[in-house]
C-alpha cells in the first residue's frame, strides 16, 4: 500500500461532522494542556476499497492528540479518526501503513498509536444478532485481533483494554419533517415530550453565562451516578475554544430545561457540518415527573433541523439492552427517540515501544473506564 502523509496546521483541518476531529476540538484540548498534530494523507482507491480500480486517490486528513504518561512518554490518540473508512478487509492494512508512515513525523518517545475508530464493527452481520434484533456483542479480543491483523505485515494491532469514546451510539435521522420524526419515536417518548410541554417546561439556549447553572446540575448528576467529575474549567474551555476557533461549521449551544425559573436539566449541543451531537448532559433529581430531559432532547433536535443538520448523534449507549450494564438506563432512554443503533470498532492500539506499552496496559487495567469493550 502506497500512502502519502504530509503535516499541516491544525487550523487548516477540513470541516467534518466528527466533532473530535475538528480544529475546534483541538482548541478545547489545547486549553486543557494537550498538544495535537494534523496530517493530510492520500492513498489509491484500489488499495483501500474493494472492487475499485484505476489510479484515482482518496484524500483526507486527521488530528492526533498527545496523551502524556509521564514527563516524556506519550500515546498518540486519534479520537474517531481517521474519518475515511476503507473496505472492511482493508482496515488492518490501512491502519498498519498509516502507523508506519507516521513514525518519522511524531516526536520521540511515542509508546503507541491509539485509534478510537468510529468505523462499523466487523461483528454486525445478521448472525451477530438474536431473533429479537439485539446485538450479541463482541468475540474475545484474540479473535478480534486475528481478524483485524489478517493480511498485515507486522501483526501489530492490539485491541485496547477500554474504549475512551463511546463505541455504541444511536443516530436519529433528521431529514423528515418534525411530525414524521415524532411518529418514529416510541409512544412513551412522544407522550413524555408532550407532557413536559403541557406541564410548562421550557428550554432555553444560553451561552457561557449559563455555566454555573450547568455545573450545579452536572455535579448533582455525577455524584448521583458515581461518575468522574471534571472541573468547571473543562466546560469553560468548550465556550472559550469556540470563540477562538475560525471553523464556522462548528457551533456550541448550552440548553437548559426549566420549570418557571428552576433549572431541571441541561446539555451541550454541538453542531458540526451536517451532524448535531449530544455531547454532555445533566439533570436534577427534583421534579423528574415533569420530564425535562425529554423536552431537552426534542428541542435539541429542532435546533439541529433549523441549522440544516441531517442527523442527531445521541452519543453513547450500552451495547445491548442488558439491565446489568451501567449504561442500560441511557440505552432505554435514547432508544425511545427512534434512531438507529450503530456499533463501532472502538479503540485499537499500534504499539511502537513494546515494553513500555505492556507496562501502560497493565496500569490501564487498574483504571476504571466508563465505556468498556
């Protein structure tokens, strides 16, 4: 495979519906102390797509972020990148070629490259679902690695211990009119949206001035569910980065659902190219019977349609309707909005320094990840 790589300025990254691959997201991470690099790449279509011939090339770009493990060693992390997805049988060869091509462009002491792939999972065929349409899940890591490495020269791709970004999500089609979108929802979800409206719940779009309201709801949610708590500066960086980012395709909106003047739920809505993404959400334990989270999601979809988005990514669910899964509640809630479930490949590593990588994996196994394989 002949793949050409060329460094570029992060600010020149192409507009994309994938928020984590935008120059805006690079600004967010920069304000939090994380460095990033952007690259263009070009590869012949016949080498990555099945049944493609001729001399035409696919061109794309990606952004990688440096996650330092100590004062010098780091992981080069690709959140939902690269965006370009080869044919399934060429996934491994493409990642291997990309990794080897990047070696000389990365600073010293890179322990591994970690690709958090939003490419469709190889285990989404008919035989991977039960008679009710529920996904049966993934095979053992050894079998996954055998399949992805098949045809590679070095056999060096490793399934990561955990997925950093959600590998399973629900996407709602926003191209129909509002009545059709509502009709595709489950009856209970439609009922709750209308109930919230009847009870007087209203949803407001606010800017950085609403950060204190958001953070209070966020802290309550995190403590209630035992989640890792980010500092307020983390969310402030989202607003500040948008002010600094020249990418006009990215918009940031903080939505707050209120009853009278009492905030009950809030969320960050990110619009990027043709996609709207529900990035962060929080809710109060008070007045849950007013269904503010349903009003919030519906208003987010309406705003996305008003801004010509064709899809709404609900960003993260349990892989299947298993009541024992910690994200089962999110699965049930988000599935009610009528979208399609997508299962993605998740995190894959390409080690460059084996001993340090093995030590990193051992340490990572002792850390609790929110999105497990």
